[in-house]
């Protein structure tokens, strides 16, 4: 599964979920996946170097 597919799946789960605790967990997973996608895109663009400086 690609990160884009994972994000879409998490969005669908979030829209269907009514339990607050579960919604919070799904929202956190969605935010992490979105951040990972942003990092991947920026790395591909060459705008940043994701390797640690040491």
C-alpha cells in the first residue's frame, strides 16, 4: 500500500468513526502519514536533506 492509499484509507475511517477515543487515534495516525508524505515529497524535490548531520 502506498502512503497516499494509507492516507485515503485513514480519511475514510475517520469520516466513518463516531467514537471520540478512536477518532483521536485515527487522526493522529493520519497526521503522521501526511507528515511522512510531505517529507518524502520534499526529499524527492531536493529541498532538504533528511539524513542526520552526524
